[in-house]
C-alpha cells in the first residue's frame, strides 16, 4: 500500500485545475467507509459533464457487463457531506444535482478493489459519463 501524496495538474478544455492533491490515506472516502482493498489502485481524476457513469470489471473493458450494487460514495471537494448512490442492474449511476465542481469519489463493492479519485464536473467537459473500472480482489 503506497502512502505517497501526489499533486495533480489537470487540463480540461483549456482551463487548468491545480491543487487537487490526493488526501491522506486515512481521510479518503474508501478508507473511512472500510471498503475492501486487497490492492490499492492509483488515485485518478476524471472530467465529466455530470457525475455519472458505468462501473465495470476492468478485465471486461467498458463495453462488458456493468457491476450492479456497487456503492458510489462522493463529497464536494475540499469539504462537504458524504453522500452515496448505488449502481443499477447495468452497473450505471447518476448523481442528480451535481452540476459543477470537484468531488472526491470512491466506488466500493465487496471483493473488488475500490475506484478512488476526483471527478470534476464541468459543462465544458468532453464526456458526459465516466468509465469506472474495478479490479477483482485476491
């Protein structure tokens, strides 16, 4: 398990977002919620038009079957109340009302390593929906 703190500089449709720093491990959503993590994946950053997407098995690719019943935890960054939604039968989710801003996101499903990172919601993003791969735990 890596404990390094990484700074991200992300460019989205001509505007740079600086200062999105991976929070300390013990303060990350997946850790606070005691999600399963056999192997901790990289901290990621997505830029989307809305906080929505498909959670799927990484080995199947985004075109494969989605993972139902995954818990999608999110909170406004750098501070805000944690909320959650659950993926549907096709592994998809939509967070209503998340119209703009940066959100910390953790996606957890028992037996799968979590997806963790930031999702920046912007009307200028190239994609509406995110692709959120999970790796099967050992």
